[in-house]
């Protein structure tokens, strides 16, 4: 057994690397959603599924399985094999990244544990992050299953759970890495606390991200390509009552789009206040990161709407959304750092 030799800096760098991989997976997930590729692989094979079809017969078998689901029968009937290969590629790449992230987390974690390099108290947190990553894979398949039988797309509720879990993992990786970096500078440093202002900002951001996931899952971005009014109205026409307040708020495309574009301003105010607090705490870098990410995200959101949901802008919108989460975690950690 190796002698205990904690390596907080090495572990922090590894966690930030994994967070970067998760960021790219979120981006590819956005492309997968926007190109309607998510249902192209109708089976979940965690190990053998890493290898795509290699022969014509294998491609035809994968295509045959896709032809059995409602999305093909009701929307894509008659599509060519090459068109199927295009959507298959994005879903396969999305899943492959998930597998690579699992390896990139599990193997170094085992190595650090064997070397007894994990600082006291951090082992359970790292194991929890690993378990959450495994759960995320199961959530992804749970999401895909919702679109294989009765629907022509995935449940927007399950899509929201999948996206929010990925973003939570990014935040958790960054927070833990920052705790470890603080420990490397001062052996008496304790994990940062979640302050009330940070909690409010995170909750406001959570609601905005959830509305964004609903907007994506319902294709609600397409109901209006004008801004600030929606089809010449502040409150859009076409909202349908669906039997309950929650059903309407979460499932009516017009109302979801309306809420997503206007709740953004409340979330932005909360995040800017967090940035100011981080600056007062002497942490200028996370303050700049939050302001830059939030400002860019608002501009991208408006541009995406005005473009009629152009693919490059929509992908950038989701990518910068992940950067907003990362910068918010950084700012929340900055104001929660305990002074020794």
C-alpha cells in the first residue's frame, strides 16, 4: 500500500478536465437535439454500443430498428440510409462521449484512491460524483425510451432532467476542484459554504435552465421569431389551458417560450448581484466570468429567436448556458469561501 500523499492540485486539475468533457457533451447533446438525432439508436448497449455499425448489413439492421419507431413512421418515412447515418452519428457521438467521461473519471479516481492521494473527507464526494455520472447515463436512456413507442419525440420533462443533471455535474466538479485548490494553498482550508445570495441566484438560474429545456423539448422556440414582442403581442396569443397550472406552465409552447424569455431578466439580475458580491469578496475573476457569460447568453438568446432557431446560434446558446452554470458555481464558491 502506498504511503498517504494527498495531491489536491492534481485532483483539482483532473476534475476541471472532466468538467470540460461534460461541457462538450452538453454541446453535442444540443446538436443531437436540434438535428432530431436522439432517437436514431433504439437500443442501450453500454459496452458493445461503443462500436458503430461497420458493414452495410449492420447499418441496414440499425436502420430497420429505427424504422419501427413512431418518429420514422410519422415524420421521417422514406428517409435515405445516408440521412439515417447522419442522425445516427450525432447520437452515437453523444453516447461515446458519455462512455469516455465515465472512463476519464473512474480510472483516475481508482488510481488516486490506490495512491492514497485523496485528501481526507473528499473520497465520499468524489464517489458521489461518479455515481451521479452513472445515473446520468441511465437518465439518458430513460429519456430516449420515452420516444420509442407512443411518441415521435422524447418527453420534455425527461429531457429537462437529463440536461439539468449534466449541468449539476459540471457545477459539482468545479466546486469540488475549487475546494481542493483552496486546500492546496492552505492545509487548514475548509470547504466553501453555500451562502443565501448564492442559493437565490442558483435557484433563479435553475428555473431558467428548466424553462430552456422545456423550450427545447417542446420546440417552443419556433412559435415566435420576433423580439421583444411575440408575434406582435407582449403576452402571446395561442396559450391553451391544459387542465392545471403546472401542465400549462410546463407544456404549453407559447407560455413556456414567454416565460423563458422574460424570466431570463430576473435570473440575470440575481447573477449580476452574485457577481458584485464576489467582487466585494476580492474575487474579481469569477465576477468578470459571470457578467460576460450572462451578457453573451442574453444576446445569443435574442439572436437565436430572431434567426428562427438557426442551428449554430442555438448550439452556442446551449454552450454558453453551460458556461453560465460554470461561472455561477465559481462565483458562489468565491463568496462562500471561509476565511481562516
